[in-house]
C-alpha cells in the first residue's frame, strides 16, 4: 500500500499519498485531504472543501542524510471497520482518520507542532470538537487520546496542533453547556415537586381503597406493592431536590451522606420496579394459588433491605462525595453529591448494570403478559377493560410501572443526547402522575367486582383472578 501512491483497489475507503523527502527540505510541506478526494498537493484540491496538513521543517531536519518516504493516508473507518473504541459516545467527523508517517522512526516531542485543519460546516449547538489521535496502548484494543494535541475551533474548520505524528481525527462530542444544564435543572426541579405531590396522592389512594373495600389477598398485595414503589419514588425525588439545593455548599461529610442517600433511593426505586415485574410474572405465568406467609413483609425486606447492603459496601470504599459535571473545556457546569469520578465503576455496576438486568426482565414479563392477555381476549377468559382506550391505558401504565422510562438514559449518549436528556427528565418526572391516573382508572369506581383485574385466567377448570 505504501508503494502504490494511488487509490487502493484492495481496501475500500483507504487513500494514500507517497512522497519522497529528504533532510534537504528547506520549507514547510502543505498537503490537502478530504474524505472523497484523498490526500494530494494543496493546489490540486478545491479550496474550502478540503482539510489541510502543515508539516514543519523540524520534522525533516531531524532526519539523517538520506531520502525517506513520507506517507499520508486518509481512511474511511466506517468502510474499513477500524479505530472503533468501545462505548464511544462521540462521532468521528465524516468517519475520516488521517495518518502521517515520515520514515520508519517514531516522531514525537516536536517544538513546532503539526497542524491539521479539518474542514466542516457549522456544528450544532451542544457539540464540541476535540482533536485526538489513536493510542494503541489505551485499553485492551487501543483508544482515542488528546494528549499532546491542542484544539482551536473555527466557524468552517477546526485546527489540530499536535507534537507528534500518528493517526489523527476530529471527535464530535455531545456535551451540555451551562444554559442547557440550568434549563434541565429547572425542568427536573419542577417535575420532582409535581412527582412528589402525586406520589403522596397515589399512596393515599391505594391505602384508602385497600382499607375501604374488601378485596382478595392478591389485590391487597398488589396495592401494597404500589404503595412501596410510590414511596421509593417520593424519596428519590426528595433526594434530588435536596441534592440540587445543597450540593456545592454542603460539608464534605454531609455531601457523602447525601450522595449515599440519593444512591440508596435510586436503588430502592429500581428494586421495587423489579418486584413489580416479579409479581406480574407470578400472576400471569405461574398463576400461583398458594398462600405465602407474610408475603408483603418479605417483599419489603428485599425492596428496602437489599439497597442498604449495596450502599454500605460502596460507602465503605469511599465512593460518595462531590461530583462535578464538566464540559470539554473542563468548565464545571453542575455540582451534585453522588458517586465520585474516581469510583465510576461503582456507578456502572450498581446503577447501569443493575437496571439493565431489571429492564430486560421486566420487558420480557411485559411481552409475556401482553401476549397472554391478547391470546385470551377472544376465549372468554378475559373480561372487562375491552375498550381500546382502556387497553392502551393499561399497557401504558404497566410500561411506567415496570420502569421503562428509565431506559431512556441509555440513549443520552450521542449526537441527540440533549433532546434525549429533556425527554428522559420530563417522562421520569411525570412517572408518578402516569401511575396515579392509571390506578384511579383501573381500580375506581368498580368496587363490587374484582377491581382492577387485568384478566381472569382459567386454570384447572377454576377461575383464578390475576388482579393488578
């Protein structure tokens, strides 16, 4: 490939320019490149649509008295499948990577940097360019690094100044600016206040109909589950309000306690969501008709006790403290008492990993329940809630009850992260409202029937009410 000097016919997406240079070079070398044209002399590519490479004389003066090859390579990594970093949120500009080599030796520590100008249109708001190079020693398979590179952003291009030669590109990082962070905080704060009020309404409603009307034991257990889930949502919203109000001003020890309390409330919310899914599985799949002594008390022990163990272990290794949210310019745009940056592995395991497993299980249960309900719809085993809007409401309520809105957090990495963050914040703030409306329509005012039944499932020639 280095000897061809032409477009490669073996690998699509690779273009190479080969020049012979020597120590006798007395001026800087200028080269143009673009994703479609490849590298060439600067005067052969249409000006304004191509990037530029400026190689200082220092590179050639350091060579011995012999002619060596200089190779400039333009790669389309989307076609080649190269330079893929695991869990990379940023996008590579035009999927283009530029490699520069002079001779066979490694060149680094340049006093006068190599300059690469990446041409591009005006970048969207919330996107910050970053000059990076491929570091093979980063991670197991390599990764992007910005060490030794400086980024100068312009209107129609970004200039990368680096003190070494290797493979370079321009990453487009989705970041929050200060105005977006403040707007999200205002939306989240208002939503948390509303969510706390409706959490109280929902708990009061469930307790009222549980005490006012005589239901079978299954329905009473379900109402108890709903009360505990809404209680965990209330505490989580309360923890967020305390966090947004006290973080940045709290004492370090107080911030550790507040960070641990916020983490505990989040884990309780996830755990009770998982218990709601388990209960649905038992009702619709196993259809248990046996009596479990103090069943709700045992669920409470799991729902409120398991997060204590996780938070206790995380606190023992010093995971909690002040967490700063920064943009690419290392400017702090938000403070919170949470898991510190040094212990992000704790966050990925206990939050992302834990919820990921719960989400997969609950969505599988949701699919089974939906399929079973639809299959029984025309057999006479399912009664009530036959109107389309009620069926849709039941499905939407189950969707919120099983914590599906939290899954949007996995979509907040990418170019559309700002829109996803707004959607994630709004939907999770209104989760309590959705569940409250769902429960009111589902359980009230039908009190003489098995209120809130999703279906009547016939098994062993007996009708067993699976109420939710």
